[in-house]
């Protein structure tokens, strides 16, 4: 089933550079999320780097490292947007609620504080079956939806001239 976001077209003066940060806690689900996100970014002609962290709670920190890293390495190419991919499944304790809530809150806080284009593809599901359905590019394709959200936000940032003029310098 082809999703609406996969059919969307994006308009960029310069092709964006995106950071995909994925949690590999559930490898099979992570593979599906990543496949969906890469398909949308590839179709848009976007360049990207993929980084892996152990769990969903580490995703916001990894994004902040990329942002703050520019303070120490000004010639490195900055990311125009970020795609957060991961999965939190319901467990026997409140741990899943804490991880899901805190990671979502931290991503939103980063987006607002630093004017970042972040597509949130961190699934919060009751069962692994629900997560597989949502992650599968042939079904709900939440990884592709997160990438499409990131690209839409990049377009909005361009519309409102929220990019610095000096984006990067090659070494």
C-alpha cells in the first residue's frame, strides 16, 4: 500500500543533508523503520548519515551532540534536519511510559529551542505486532512518515529564512 507521504514532492533550492538517528533495541523493527525513512529521503534526492544508539532515550542526546558539535568543528557540514527512529514497547512496569514520554518531550524541546526540523519516528506500541505493522513500509510506514515530516519542516525553515547563509565549508 503506497502511503500519501511517499507520493509527496519536496522543493529545495539546495538538497538538504539529514541525520538519521536510530535505536537498534528491536533490530527487526529498526530495519523496517530505516528502510521506510531511506526510501523517502532517496526519492527526494537528500543526502544523509545514519547513526545508531542503544535506545530511544539516547536519540535526543545524539541530535544535540550533532548540533553542539558545530561549536567545535565549524567546517563540518551541518544537518538541515533530523529523523529519529526507534521503538518503545509496553512492558510490565512504567519504564516504557517514562522512555516514550521523555524521548518525545526531549525531541520537541530540541526542535523548539534550536529551531530544528525533526521527524519523530519513535513508535510507542503495546505489542511487537503493532510495532511491526507501523514500521513496515508496505503497511503504515512510520519511518517514511518521519522522514517526510522532517523534509516538510526543512521546507518551512527555508520559507521563513531560518538557515544561516554559510552552511558548510569543505575540508
